[in-house]
C-alpha cells in the first residue's frame, strides 16, 4: 500500500521529481572565467552608470567566446554606432550579438526558453544581458519573482547567465550605492558583484 502511494505521488509530481536522466550530464560548479564567472550559475553585476560593467562583461564574453561553442551577448543598452562596433568584435570572437532591433527585450528570456522547448540544448551556453532593467521590471516584486523562476530553469539546464545592473542614483552616507529595484534582484541570483570605481590605477 505504501509503495502504491509513493508511485502515485511520483506520477503526480512527474514534472518536478529529480531523476537520474534529468541530472545526468550536469556539470559541477567551476569557474569558467577568471575567478568570477561560475558555470551554470546566475549572476548580477551591479555598478553605477559608466563604472565599467559593460567593458568588463564584453571582455569576458570575447574571452569565453574563443573557447566555448555558444556565447550570447544581449546588448540592449547601446546606440546604433556603438552596436556596429560591438558587432565587428563579436564576429571576431565567436560571440552571438543580440539586440532589440526587432523585438522587445522583455521577451528575451521567454525566447531562450522557447528555443529550449523547440529542441535547443542550453548546456554550456553563456549569456550576458546588458542590462537587467531592460528585460524585467526590477521595481516589481511579482515581475522579479516570475523572472527568477524562468532564469533558474535555464541555469538548471546548464546555462550560465550574467546580468549587468545599475545602482540607485543616491549614494549612501558611507559612499556606497544600493542595487536598484526590489530585494529579489540580489536575493535570487547565485552571486552578486558590486563594482566600485577607484582612483587607484592598479
């Protein structure tokens, strides 16, 4: 009787139950770029505007693109002339450059999930999104909760995702800044990096 109860439960929860087949091939967490980006994780890099987020992320994307099959850089925060320059470099470093030329950035994560549903295997893919507020309403707790669930689905399939994000405009008394948006912005990701500007050239 107990066995039948368990069997019924497993059938009922079939979409949720972890099985050998579902976890086979998932990699252990390892750094894939410097000591910063962890494979299969979801990260948010936070800094004030013009603090260097894009410069660092773009370099990381190019470095990883030289040795990984699928690297996507979703540049939703660049003007036309800048986008042309990004495209030239992307071509040279095996980076697939995406932008909101024909489609809203708010549909980007859904588009990735649809690609998976259509047969694309996201394992090992590395995705940079510049910036977070372009793909989700960071001031809405409901929006961020739903967004976090979707992103976690992708990382559980082996994708690595890095979102660049802005701080609030107002400085704290100690000179630091807070991430813009609800607490989920920093509570849900695996790692959150706060970038600061220093006058020390080293």
